[in-house]
């Protein structure tokens, strides 16, 4: 699946997007964030406080307990500050 | 309902957009035009610019979804939403919401609703640029509270 990052999540991870294949044991958005946080220093920094990170699956807002199976694109970003 | 949604880096002309929405029609009795403008100072400290990042595809979809919700709640004739991205200097426009209806109540309420949702649910992120460096703007609890006030139990619409 494709992951995309925005704002300070993008800056901390150090890239705007990437393709990943998480292990089968990772089934929800919250578990994906936990798994990503263990991928290295940049990821640990980006995901050290998952409660402040919002997620979208295929361009729709989702909650942390949402299943990721079948997702083509998952986005992680800080709370929005548009308008 | 006539709907125009645009994301763009260039500035816009709020008066021209409102005129385009109402031109040639006689069923519109009220137009509310809200323009959000980049301030030259934040918390008493001057800023050089704002830079807005957005999630292409999702930003348009989220705005369209909320325009549909507004249309379901109030009798609207037309809505225009324009949101800029990229670097915006103080004094320049950031966002435009134009709502048109037969009567003012619907136009005022729908414009307010759309702005509250744009601030908290549309995937845009502001970075403020100062002489001392750049920083991401933090989401405000007051904006969340403003969006929350539109979530009401069913059956209370008539009170608006």
C-alpha cells in the first residue's frame, strides 16, 4: 500500500510518500502507526505521540481503530489548520 | 444548487466570484461572502507569509462533501468555495466562501458552517514564516468547538 505524509509528519519522516508492505499482524490504523514508529529514528520521532496524528484511508478521514485491509492509500497528518 | 469549488495557488477576486454566482438570476435574495485574509502579525509578532500545504484530491472531496451537507441543511441556491495553497503574503486572500439563498438566515448559517468545517476537517496545513524561522500552526481548540456546535440532535433544525 501507499503511505503519504503531510506537514510536520512529512518533515519528520523525511519523505512525502512511500510504498510499504506491513506484516499481516498489523490490521488497524493504530497498529500501523505503532509499527511505523519502530522503523527508525525518523519514524519514531514522527509517530511518538500517535494521539495527535490524524489518518485518512483512500482520501477519507478514519479513526485509529479502522481496519487497513484493502486500503490503497493511507495518509498521516497533524490536525488540520486550513480556512 | 450551483456549486463551484476551486483549489488554486493564485489570488482571487471575492466580488467577482459573488457576482458570477448571482449574475442573471432573480431567485437569489441573499448572498453572504466570507473572505479569510492573511494577517501581518500573529500573537503580536510580525509574520512574513503563510504557506499552505494540502492533500490534493482529498481536499476537493472533503469540501464537496461539506457543501452537500450544507445544501441538505439549508435551502441554498448556490455555493462557491475557493481555497488557496502555497505561499500567501500578509494582506492576501486565503479562502473564500460564498453562499446564496432566497433569504439571509440560510446564507449566513451555511457560510458559517462551511468555514467552521474548512478549519477543522479540510486537509490543509498552515506554516507561518517569521524572521526567526518557520513553524507549523497548531490546531486551535476554539476551532474544534466552533465545528462541534453544528453537530446537534436531529429535529432541532427548525430552531435555526
